[in-house]
C-alpha cells in the first residue's frame, strides 16, 4: 500500500508534472463568458493569459465538486492506496469543503489538508508531503506533519499592473488609473489563507527591493524545505531581473520555477512574480 497525493489545479502544478510524480490533478473550472474550460487541462496557463488580455469577459472560476473528489478517492482506494489531498485555501474557494465532504465515506484512508495558500504555496506543501512519503510515513502522519508545517509557508509577490485588480473588483477604477499613471506596483502576500496587500512601490526596481525586504523581515528561507519562484503571463522578464539582482536571498538552494494559473492570475494579470518558501523555524 502506497501513499498517493491529490492536488487541485489552483496549486499551479501542470498535469504533465503531476503525472511524472504520480500525483492526481483535479482542475477547477474557468469561464470567460459562455466559454468553459478545465483549468490547465483544456486551457493552458499560456492560453489563459492570451484570453485574459484579449477577451472582453473577465474570467470566473468554480470549485472542484465533491463528486469529482469522490471519484478520485474511489479509484485510488480500489488500488489499495492511502490518500493525502492538498487544496486551495478554504478562505478563497469551496474546493477544500468539497474535498472534506467527499472524504466522509473514506475515513482512515483519505486525509485532507487545507493549504491556506494558493498557487505554489499549495505546491511546496505537496512537495514536502512527497518527501515525507519517501521517508515511509503513513498518510495520516504526513497530513499531521503538513498541518503543523504549513504555517511556515510564505508567499510574497509583485504585481505589474493594477488593471486586473480593478477588473476583479479588488480596487476602484480611479485607484487603478492614478496608480497606472504613477507606475505603481502593488505587493501582495497570502496570509491566514487570504490574499492581502502588503505594500506598493513606484517602479519595478523599487518593487523588487521591497519584495526583498519582505523576505528579509522573516527568519529566512529554510534550505531544507521546498521553495519556488513563479511568474505570470507570456514573459518571465520581471522574475529574471529579480533573480539576477536578488538571487543571493536563497544562495545555492535550488528553487523550483513555475507559472501562475487562472485562480490568482485573474487578479494579478501578466507580469507578476513571487517567491514562495518555508520560513526557517
């Protein structure tokens, strides 16, 4: 009997990578008006940003349903596996609740962990779970460990434009216009399961410096734990500049690199980038 993992698509681990790691990937639904897609399955991250910047309809997303989770649990249970599920923050989506509802018929075999994060915040938690599984821990022990360690996950990001925060109703149109004129770059974080504004800077260089300061105000990046950098849109130019100037933040540690999908991408738009890591104890 092996421990298998399930992650929803808000974790921004693409299906091919999930297949490589024997992780089950369950997509949220993305809608542009009447057009409906399975996140990262029938709509890639790249195609999502093309639509985001050209389609007159701002995208909406809907949670993975209990029935979809139940089908995945049943399939893995029939193969004799225990299951650990990593979900998008329960404060951002009903996906966690769907996973819990579906797990009621699989007591002792399926363990659901609310990441209280999104995008690669989910992904580093899953990668930590995979490490624990390799050490021979049971699904229950892995879930308990992840519940303890998830409070150390830090996600800080720079947003390139205010336009999509305006479209998503996060800021007013007037604020977006003034901010655009002043070249304002918001900084955001995921804290206690919610996306929060943690600063703003005028220009990319100042924003990069402020992102560095946010990381430095923590106890630092735990070199023994998974960590990632992510970017959104069709170009990773902003991220590459940050890594060139501030890569000493993680030194010799190998950082995973990924792209931001539809759930967070709908709000931050293209050109955003972020750093996700476990803070040192």
